[in-house]
C-alpha cells in the first residue's frame, strides 16, 4: 500500500504533443481591411476582348476552309503536249549560235469542280540544259472538269556558250531527233464559296522531236509536225 503513495515524476512535453497555438485575434471595430485587388485598366480589358474576337474569327475561318477543302478536295491539274512543229533547229557560227523555230500545242486538264484562272503566263525552252527561247503567253481560263488548249511559239536565235551543247547537237543530228524541254510558268487561282486561293505552277514537257527535213544537210526546212496517239504528259510542279 505504501507504493501507491509514492510521488510520480512529472510528464514531459512529448506526452502532451505539440503546443496548441492561440486562437486568432478577433477583428474589432476600426481595424484596417486588406487592400483591394488592383482593377484592370480599360485599355487592358479592350485588348483582351479584341484578342478573344480575333481568336474566334481565326478558328471559324480555318474551320470553314477545312470544310470546303474536304467537300471539293482540289486535285492537281494535268498538262499534255498534243502537237509539236520544229521547222528550224540549226547550230551555226562555230557552235555558238542556235537558230530555232518551234511551236508546241499544249492542253491543260482541270479535274476539279471549279474553274481555274491562269495569269502571268510565260514559256521557256531549253536544249541540253541551255535556255534558247522565251515568250509571254495570254492568260487563260479552264472551266470545271474541262480542257483548255494553247500554243507555245518560240522563234529566234540564242547564244550558246557551253561546248557540250555542240557535241550533244552533233550526236542527236546523226540520230535524227532532238530532246527539247518546254516549260510554262503561271500563277493559278480559283475561287470557292467566296474564298480565293492562288499559287504558282510550272509545266515541264520533255519532247523528242524529229529533225526538220531538208535537202541541204542542215536542220531546217519543211516543218515536221508530230501528232501522237498518246500525248506526252508534262510534269506539273507547284
């Protein structure tokens, strides 16, 4: 029984846990209120409003263009060389001057459901990498799912600086045909449901043309016109 009367040691802080903080002081009359949040200026609000309107307009325009693209699905135009007439192709003056007269009948096919305008049209020709002709062409229009035909006429003379051209010319003269490239450059544009789109295009036609027939041993004389059952298809680049 004496053990129950023995004094116990004092309890430490770990027994009671961490101290409890005092309650916050109650607000009283006349205490200072927290400062209000800064108000945005009128210019800032106007800028935010304009930004939202512009973002909505851009999204709506992009959606409309995408829908029209999916509906119409524009396909690339196709170009062909239907006829070609080479009436003169002489390398004279010691191989430094090319005299030529070339006409190519071309056809452009539009497979789309809308018409296409071709503007700023011009044609160039080259032989063995050297350009020898240039001619501006009239603008033209190709209706929906239809064809348009036009002629490229190149006539004149051009200086030749590359000696390799002379070797190629002599070899192809002996073979009886010349490989000539004709390129047509244009800006094409079309309008669909109020939206107008424009881009650059280039048609490249590689033609193997028989040497003009003549009795004097030169590549000039009666024009040789080539009509092919399967027209040479030209490469189309954008």
